[in-house]
C-alpha cells in the first residue's frame, strides 16, 4: 500500500497550527496586566488627569495592576470612566504585551455658568463640572439660569465658539428673569440685547456692522444699550 506523505504532512501541519493557537490563547488569557497606559485624545486641556483616570480604574476593578487578563471586564471599566461627568468617551483594551490602555476624550466646555452654582456647559449643551486642575477661558453665563433649561444659552454659546468676532469680543452672556438674553462685550460699556435666539445670525451680522462703523467713528463709548431685536436695524440708547 502506497503511503500518501502529502496527506500526512497536511494533517501534521494542521495539528501544529491548532496546538500553537490553543497555546497562544491560553498564554494570552493568563498574561499579567501591568499599570494602565492612559492617552487623551482631542481636547488637550487637562480637565481630568492621568491620576484621576487611574483612580477610577482602580476603584472600579479593585486594582488593575497585575491582574490576569481573562478576569478583566473591559466594558465595565469603560462604563465606569464614561460615568465621570468630565469624560465624553472612553475605550479600554489590553494590548498584546499585557498593557492596559485607556483612550479618553474629555468634554469641551464652551461657557461657564457663574450663579449660585458654578459649572460649565459643554459642546453638546450638557452639564460639565468645574475642574480643580484647569480653568477654561470661555464666556461667563450669569443671571437667571436653570440647569435643566440650557438650550437658548447653549445656542448662543455655541455661536460664540464658532464665530471669530464673537469669540474675541463677548465675555459674558446674561439671562434675565424674563428669559431675555444679553451680551457683554470686552472693553465696551453698552449691553447688547439679543432677546430670543430667533434670527440669531441676522442679529449677529447687525451687531458686527454696528460695531465696525462705530469703531471707525470712535463712538462705541456713546451708548448704554444696543438692541438687536428689530428686523434690519439696530436701536441704540445713548448714555
């Protein structure tokens, strides 16, 4: 009987591949996880530090250093990190060499509420606590502010963030008890009355035209209020 050596070689090769795969899987499963490697993506300002993130990981897994890889619940660690109000997204995984890695994206503040309570409004319009590690240079929000009703303030703050003129000149958003919105500009005595956020782009364009004209005429200091609520015109109150 003729022996088919090619067939035998194929069986041996397949057996070797299976053995190596099982061996590598078992070895990888019991690999000891080292100290976490934390990387921040996106926003570079350190509102939350490496130490803060490591502490969250430790608290939620009773220590992640020198833990067998197979016992790590990565989804639970990610959820624990995302529960922090300064963190927008988090991805946790174990590298081949056993390093526990956490990629963190922080929230981005666009305005700072300064009333009885102090906190940021983030780029998605939600609450973000102040950080003891870093203070963002964003417009203040004062007056009558409700934490569960930030929509109109967020719209104005987001407009300021995306507009170079507003970003340069607006230092404060004020909301009255009647929900009317006002802006305070850097080095200007007058109050800008926006009213509602209706036709906001047109109002801002009117403000820019008014500002540029009176800057050239050196008359910006002549007014106490600039009202933008009327269509196609700016109504000013002189000092």
